[in-house]
C-alpha cells in the first residue's frame, strides 16, 4: 500500500527527480551517506562546514536507546543486521 502511494505521488514529479545511490556529493559540504537496514536504500545526509560535521540520519534511530544499543533493532527495520551495522 505504501509503495503504491509513494509511486503515485512521485510519478507526478518524475521530470524533476534525479535518483542517487549511496555516497553522493550534492553540493560542496553536503553529501549523502549510505545507511542501509532501516529501509532499502536509506541514506543519511552529511553537512560539513568550518571543520564541523552534522550527520542527519532521518528516522533511522527511533529512540536514543538505539544509540547505546544498536543491536536492539526497531520492528520497522527491514534488514536488522544492516541497520545495526549502519550505526
């Protein structure tokens, strides 16, 4: 159901979408970082400026306890082993 909904929504934007895969430099200081496991193709975004980095992980971590215990996978992690390795 979710895939059907996403495909219907994104198909309207198809001409303006460029698909990327894994580690991709988007702009100077902004790149995607492969973070598989939560969902297939999940990526984080790294933003670097003045020698500091912010890593935006989206919804890959659902609760702060997962940072201390990455082996405690969320029920929504599609590939739990890869989700743990991505942390």
